C-alpha cells in the first residue's frame, strides 16, 4: 500500500463507522445471493463528502470482495473433491 494514500485509520470515527457499515452491508448482500456492484456502495458516500472517504471505502470494498471470492473458490473446490469421493466428511 502506498504511504500517500489514505487508509481507514486516517478517517475520523464517524467516517470510519460509515465505511464499516457499508462494507458490512456489501458482505451481507454478497452472501445473500447476488454479487453486488461495488460502485453502488461507493455511491452511498455523498460526492460532497471528503474524497478520501470514497477512496478508503473503495479499497475496503475491493478487499472484502477479494476475500469473499477466495472463500467461495475454496468452498467450491472442497465440494468438488467431496463429490469425487476423495475427501471424507
């Protein structure tokens, strides 16, 4: 991570709380069925708000999405092996 880019720790408490709440919503929606579009969640931060909030939110959402995709891929791999009978339950 570049040092000149804002991170979650650089935000005020209310800003960090907002970013966290949006990320929780994103994760819940992702797990709910549909893979939501990150842009819709970034747009929850008003354009009048400080740009660093949107940037931090984008970074956090990308991290959450990457982790969810990795978890999903691992789960599917395990299911595949179980279906082949190579992994006992």
